C-alpha cells in the first residue's frame, strides 16, 4: 500500500469484509448443486469467455500454476465438461475447450448468481444501488487496474 495514502476507517473495512463474505456465499451457492467445484467452475468460465485456450493461458488468467490447471482439466475432461487437445503448431502445448455440457454449466451458474444478486440489490433504493455499483467498479479498478468497466460487466459471473 502506498505510504502517502490514508487508510480507510476500520468500520468501512469491516463493511467490505462482510460484503466479501456475502458475495463469496453467492458464488458458492451458485455451484453447490452441480458436479463441479468453484475452482473447476472458474476454469470453465475462463474457457467460456476466451474460447479454446492453452493450459498456460488458462493458468495465467486464473493466477495459478500450470499444474493446478492440469489437475482441474483432468477432472473436467473425465466428467465431459471440457476436451483436451494438442496445438498443431506446438505439440507439447495442451489446449482446452468447453463441451456443450461445460457451456451449460457456466450458463446455469451465471443465471443462478444473477437471479440471487438481482433479488438482493432489487430491494435497495435505486440511488443507493447506483452508488453501490459505482463504488464497486471503483474498488475493482483499485484492486485490478487492468480491467475496464465494460470488462467488469462482462465478467460479472466470475
């Protein structure tokens, strides 16, 4: 953290911690009735958003090491959610792509999350809801300066 920046008051930090727990709860509930874990879902989502990709690119997108993606991909390939292949230009590179089953899982989870979030934020005053959305976009930019607001909206299910 930049030494010149003022620290947020503890009650505000606690409010964000609480919101984080709430949002993680939404994420976990959205995958709890499926046969994939949250980690597996995250890999499916990367492939859904980016299309067929190398395992190295998926690891980079997820912020994990390649062996983690290999283990996730092994399980998801065995369960019929994705297909592993080889890059014709580089036979040592493993490529991953979603199956129809994998695409359906991503859409189902996305729909569940959006329904639950829509119900929760629908009860807020419209001005409060808009202010909250602006604050969350600003927080996202602060935490990950590489993503624009448009990308944030597109990546909502992640």
